[in-house]
C-alpha cells in the first residue's frame, strides 16, 4: 500500500530491532515508487553507543544516513526544532530518551551545508566538488525522498513533518505504545 507508514519488529538476531517502510508513490506522471526505509538499531549493537540510533535509507545514497542529519539537511538544524517534529510533547521523557542516541550520533554535524555534503559524499557522483555534492544531495532530498509529499522547491517543511511522523511512529512501536503493522 503506497504512501502509508508501516513499522515491523525484526526477528532477532538482526542488526536492527525495528524497521519502518514507506512506499512513496505519485499518482501523476510515470514516476516509479520510491521507498524510504527507517531502521532502529537494537540495544548497544554499535560500539560504545547505547543503541536505538535511527537511520534511514534514501534512494541513490549508498549508505544509511542518521535521521537527524536528514533533518539538518532539510534545514532544521537546532535539536529543539528536530525534537518538535518528532516527539510532540517535551514532557514525554521516555520518548526523549529513546531519541537521544540519534541526536548524539549526529552531534558533529551542526549545519545544513555540512549535512548536505555528508549525504552527497555517500551518493553515486565521484570526483566532484563540495558545491556539486551539496546540490546533488539537495536534489535527492527534494525529488527522490518521499516524492508524494512534493517534488517542487521549498517543501522541506512538509517533508520534515512527514519524516518526523515516521520517526514518531517507530519510537511509539519501540516503546510498546503502538502495535507493529
């Protein structure tokens, strides 16, 4: 089913504890379906980090990207702005704690251009300068990531709210407040 958010618990042992899938399809034109995956790591599976980092798979980007870096690339740089898109209630300490590893993982990247460059470096273009990588990442986020939310310019806010909703849903499932799909 297109344009819906589905969350599944992974059978263990697996790299991830939770996986979320959104098949984004635009009715107009002959665009293929673009699928966005979100994965939440299990407890302490990655070195010294606590686990529960949330990463996403973006079309045409070779590695999974920490979800907070995607928000920064969309122009939401401050932790508070990102949390507002995901948690909805700042008094929900349990959900805030579950999101913390994702914020900590992305802490070294604190502005939009660096975030776009981070994503662009993991794209398919090789031997291109920073400006081209940043533009490539911007185009991918605008046109390929969740195209049903819009592919025209200046819809970063809409995309950020939709991505926030996806992250919110995976957090709700991981905290046992929602059943998996």
